[in-house]
C-alpha cells in the first residue's frame, strides 16, 4: 500500500472513521469520489480496502502477503479471472455489507475496469474506465466482461412486454434488458427484448465478429441466439 498514493487515498476515503468526510462533502460527492478512486486503483489497492474478492465475497483477503506482490507476469497475462491468493490480487471485488454495494471487475491484464456503486435509493450506478455509463437505466448490481472489449450488465426490461411481471432479484422484473458497453468505441447499447423474445436472464457471448444474445444461460448450450449483432470495427487512429 505504501507504494500507491491512490491506494492510500482510497483506504482513507473508504474507512472514514466517524463519517467525517461523508458529513463534510455529502453522500453524492462521497460516492462520486469513491468511484473516481476505484477507477484509478489497482487490484491490490482494492484488495487493501478489505471488501470481498473473487475467492470469498464474505470476507477480506486472508493472504495479503501474497496478493500484495507484483503480478508474476507483469500484469500482461491472458488469465480470464484471477482468484487469489495470487500475486497482483484477484480480478474482481464485491462489497456485501455497506450501503454502497461496491462491485469492481477488471479485465485480464487490468487494462479496463467496471465499477458498480449503489446510491442511497438502491439505484445502481456504473462507471467504466472512470466514465459514468448507462445513466437513467435500472442496472443489476454487477456484470461481466464478455471479453476485454465488451462489458455486459442486465437491466430492467420493458414494462409493456407481454410476459413482464414481478420476480425475485435486485431488478424485480421477470423480463430483462441487456446493457453492452464497448470500451474501444466508448459506446453503450441498451438491448431491449421484443414481444417475441423471452429474456429472463439474457446473456451475451462474443463469437468472432458477432455478438450473440441468448435469452438465458441454458440457451447458451447449443441453442441458436435470439439476436446476432455485428461487432463494430475499431475506430481509425
């Protein structure tokens, strides 16, 4: 931690003994600064906060001596999900206990990261690489990297869908939409199911130069996707 000024700032801001900083700046500014720091922090910095990680969501890191080490490959490997104890720390972190409900997901090599934070009204907000995305959309509290380019998170589905209804879960809807953010083009799509599409747990898979959307996890195993979308070409330099 002594090697990282961002890590020190993040730890001070997060622990905020006596809620002095929260009282000084107010809940909105406190949350925004937390998102800003998390968007600059390394996995080791986030691990030092003491929130849950890929290995155990319900407790802080139990082997900080290992996780605080430099990544064995210099952080350039292609391991999809690091699960500790491992040099460089885990690639995902979840706060199960506070009102902020933090969830942080890094790509392999830690080039990109997604940060979910709840506000006091339980509405989840999302920052990707430090930029707020999908504002005004009711989002799930966590998502996933479909690959290093696309971050995917479920969202509330359309109220007028013929099969819409209340359901268990954070979003409380039976039919869901899907938010897909392209970090290379800095664009966000909200994919809304048609009346003929029953998206109870929509999943996105990247297949070469196409994005395949399935209605649920079971359909990913051998079924045809509901939608196939082209991967947009990278912007010219």
